[in-house]
């Protein structure tokens, strides 16, 4: 394909247009086959005929911080002690937003954010679009810092925290990041753990470990940030998040938050005004299904077997592009491939794909305020589509990249 002339490429592109395809690589959703692997969760409570967990009736109000066994599961995701975990709701994004609201209305051992003129948060880019839209919604000023392949550029992060007193935190995805797939190096994790010492007393690291257990190839091990925070006496400046959205059922999983005793107490003082208990029925289903870390590991391996071939397809098509035309990530886990075209080309590629029946995540979505300053980054989410559709999608995508030249 790479040796084709522009007119031959045009011809192939027009042929795709005629097919009136409706392909979609916009969001990192699990495929039906992935979801099917968790179907026993739909019946495991009725089969067990047990509605008690550790003596707690799962059908009633209470346990806003979650069932002990669910906390144990959360502890395995977050790499912290069970006593430092809260389990509530189905969405980690919801817990992140509740934590932001806590800081907004109650503060963290300092003035609430609502009493400050300006609150800024550092956003490693490219990143998760919903982190950015949430911050924008809450009126938080976002400051871009580039990712390096090993995590954020920490020289830049530290310089900003030292200089700009409006900075009250950083939001990051440390493992199999969305969309770059990178896992932060040991040095970056250590510097992140020390970071609050350079800034305001209420500095908060939002550590969204959404892809903590989601490796499909051998991936880099992530250092344990909470232990480092304890060592550097910054444990009150971090909140950790994860969920089973990409483990069991997306949107019907369970969500975890971790933090110091002080952080969790402060959070619950706010959160307990907004909800009476937690969904212990769903937690019990998850406890029955993901019995222990061995069962979790096995389940993630089974998911990985379904996911990896999709990423192999993406790579096999991108590898056909001539050298120097673009760069892209080769993730070992997570849900995304991050593609960097030459500056100024992403919008054109997006439009060409769209007009040939392939929807991509809008250009700019991976940056705060929806603005990619270099009009360069595109996110590919290959997990949900059938392999045959993924191949067609990638064919269109590389045609669009070539035609954008
Ligand atoms: C980094 C990151 N955090 C959070 C989420 C959403 O997780 P949840 O469904 O638990 O809100 C996603 C989903 O794509 C994500 O990529």
C-alpha cells in the first residue's frame, strides 16, 4: 500500500466511501466477548443464596465505606492496606469528582477551594478526556505538562509547583496510561510522592490507577506510591482511585478510593451527606466472582487473551506507514493507542476518516479545553470492535494518514 501513488490512494479511499461504513474507534469499551467472561456475576448471589457478608445484610442501607471483603479487593488494586480503602458506587470518575467536591467545599486541612480566587491542577498530556472535562466543569484551571514515555516531565512539574501558588494538585494515570499506554518509572513515582513538599499544604495527587491490573503483555512494574508518600510524610496529599469497569461490567462494576485515615475521614464527612450507604449487592457479586488475587489474575489473563490480538492488528497496520510520517505507542496494557501525526495533520486525518465512515475520538479531546496545541494527537480504541471491522478501520486510518501528507 505504501508504494501507491496519490491517485491510487484516492481511488482506494473513494471505494471505502462508497461502502457507507459505520465504524467507531472512539471509546475504550470492553467487547461483548470480554463482558461475557463475567456473566456468572449475574447469578452468583442467587446460587449461593446468601445475602450476608461478614454478618452484614447486603440488602440494607449502611457501610458507606464498603464491605470489608470488597475493601480487600480494592487494596489489591491500589497497593495499599484494606483499612485505607473505601468502596462505593460503580465509577471511579464519580469518586474523583466527589473528592474534588470535598476539596471545593471542605478543603484538605486548609481553606476550601471555593474560597480561593484560582485553583489550578497539573494535567500530564495527552490524557484522559473526562478528567479534563470534569476539571473544566468545576472551573479548575488546567496546566499542561508533557508526558515523556516514563510519566510526566517532572522537571517541569516541580518548577510549576514551586512557582505557581494557585496549583493545588496533579491528576495522573500512572499505569498503562490513557491514551499513551505508558507506565511511570520508579524515579517519576518517587518524585511525585515528594511533590507535595514543594507546594501548598493541601496539594492533592489524584492518582487514577484505572489500568492497574490491565496488562495484556509483560508490562513495567509500577512502584508503590503510597509507601513512598508514607516515607516522605505526604500520605495526606494523595487520593488513589481504581474500579472494575474494565474488569467485569463497564458501568456496573465497583469503584475504589484509597488514602490516609485523615483523607478518608474528611472525604466521608462530605460524601455521607450525598449517599446513605453503598451498593453492597454489587460488591458481594464481585467478591464471589473475584475471590482472591489468584482469581483476579486469571480473569485478567483471560481478558488479555481477547484484547491483545486487537492491539496486534492496530500495530500491524500502523507498521505499514513509511518511516518518519508519524509516531505511536505500543502499549502493554490498557485500552488505547496514542498516535502522533506530523504537527497540523490530526484534524485533516480525523475528517478524512469521518468522511469514509470511521469515527475517531475528536481531535483535542486528549488535551485540556479540547485543544491540542500541535493538532497532532489521535486516540485509537480498538477493544470493542470485531476484528474484521478493526481491520477495515485501520485500513481507512492509514489511508487517511497517507492522504493527509
Ligand atoms: C484513566 C481513566 N480513568 C477512569 C476511567 C473511567 O472509569 P470508571 O468507569 O470507573 O469511572 C477511564 C475510562 O476510560 C479511564 O481511562
